[in-house]
C-alpha cells in the first residue's frame, strides 16, 4: 500500500492564522581535506600539554614576546649565600642569584616565602628593621654593598613599592626631589625641567601630564601614580631597579603599560621584580627564581621554568596546585 507524503508543517502566526511553512532544505555534507587545528587557546591549569608537562595556571604555552634587539647582559649584582633573619627566625635561607643589566629577574612564590625580604635586602632596606640581620654577601659591580654608604647605594639601586607612594606635592616636584637631593645647591626649576621631563618620558608618563606638571600628584590615577614613582626612581639614574609587585593594585590596562615599560627599561637597567602573577613573571621575566619557605627551589629561564620545571615543587606551584 503506497503512503501519501506528510503535509507541510503548520504554525500559528501573529495574526492567529494558520500558515504553511516550507520544509527545510536537505543538509549538505562538505568533505574535509585536512585535519582542523585550534589556534591561540591558552593552557588550562592541571591539563597536560603536548609535551606531557602540566600547564601553567593562566599562562599560554607560546613563548613570551621579547624586544627584537637585545644587547649582551652585563653582570651588575651578585647575591651569594644570603640568609636573612628577623630575630632568630630565618626568613631567607642561603640564596645565591645573579642580577644582570639587560635582563629581568622575576621572583615568584607563595606569600611569606621571603621574596620581598630578599628584594629589600638588595639595597639594604631590610636592615631598617631593628631585629633584622643578614649573613652572606651582596655585591654591586664587585663591591660589597655593606661597604657602600646606604643613601648612595639606594640611589644606584632604586626601589618601587607595591602601593604607589607619590609625595604630597606636584608632579614636577615629585620627580625633581631626587635631583635636588643629589645637588649641592638647590637647583632652579628651569634647570631641572629637562631632566624631569626626560624621567617622565622614560616612565611613559610625559605625554599624559606635560600640559600641567604643577598638578598635585595625588590627583593622578593609580596607574599614573605608579609610573610617577618609577619616574622618580629613574630621575636618580640608578643602575638597578627593584619592583615589589608594582601592578598588584592596578587595573589591567595600567598593568600592561607597566609591563611594556619594563620591557623598554631592561636594556639600560638591571631589573628585579617580585610578583604573585605567574603570567606576568612569564611575560616580563628573562629569568625566574621560585622561592618556597625561604629557600630558592629553582632558577631558570622563564621559558624553561614554566614549560619544563625540574623540581616537583616548582611543577606543583606553576600548575596551580598550591599558592
């Protein structure tokens, strides 16, 4: 017995009338000539990548972008078997690391592992705490930093802190402060202007503030204040720049500007940055040192430490197992 084909589907339109709807066309099959690939997908924490190494939490597998032209690295400082104590508590345990101009050294590790204590010891800020003392040596251009006058050391090895800390004065006077401190006589504003603008330009801030350098610095945005603090540090023409989580209080756009600035400054300075952001350490660091409970667990290039860490503790940390 031959069956009649089914009638077209019916639906009720807005006018509550029955209308006919044409059946959908037949699907067309397109043969594949090549296996499709996925492009630009970041790694997921804990999921093995193609090499079988656990992925880094929030860090893509691709190599970080670096400046196209690089000068040879120059040894500027050496941390040799340094241990740091607060009273009887050993906070940093026998750490040795090189600090080179032309490279960025990123210090990573969970809170309380000694990163910031080590960073502050590089220009002798740790010793401002009465109960603190250090063993081992830190040298600058081959000279033990303990032999240098502290203010001279801190001019040559400047530090920018986690929270922006501009002085309650104008943008101009913030940057000029270091210049005036170095001068035997208080220089006039006109004499300092070129140097102030140069420091602001190197800190990627000049274009945003050049029309009103007399504006109070505290009226700047958080990201601008942090770049102003970097400009203030750069005005003293240091040889080493220490950054203690400089982007932790900033929005993503301001953080990107700071990272771009670091990439530019690495050619003329030795830079050490403490960061909890693994993606940031991967992007800006040439070398990365992973610290845990005061010990230096692993030190390697950023690419190798994040893609093929040697130590099990490092693999656990960069894959997000703890932190």
